[in-house]
């Protein structure tokens, strides 16, 4: 199995109002997110790639236009937007375009990361 990945960055706010009021994430706050999209294939294309990284440029445009410097609760239409939900949201967008997408990871900080990877 061949695996490639590419990172994307964006900044956005969100709120987790279902948490106790003394939890810092229950208030509006923001992160400098890092999104990693992973693609896998048993075979390589005619150029020796799983997929040319340049073909993923649409994801950069989507992140810049739809997520960067936005309030994610409004974008995802949910009162309680977690990194796990963001990963699934981006995974679904990617999977509709590229069949090789196998997982999406979303980091809120250098030490915390959520991943969406569908079960096989």
C-alpha cells in the first residue's frame, strides 16, 4: 500500500457550549489548525504517484474560502464543533473528489490531534 499526505493550515474560531461553563473551551476561542489529508493506493498511476499533489490544490482553495478566518460553528451548522467533527467534514469533502482519500487529521495545537478514518 502506498500512502501520501499533505498538510494545510487555517485559523478559525469555534465554541463548545455543551462543556461546563468553567471549561475554557466553553467560551469562543480560536486555533491555528493544521489539516493533514492522507491518500492511499495499492498501485501508482502512470507518473508513479498515488496522486499528483497539485491535484489537491482544490482543497487549499476550499479551506481558504470556506474555513479560514471563519466561525466553524456557523460553517458546520452545529453548536458544538469539535476537531473530530471538522476532520469528518473535510474527509467527506475530499472523498467526494478523490477516491484514494483514506483519512483526515485535524490538529488544534502541536500536541493535540483528531483523526477521521472510516472503518473498512
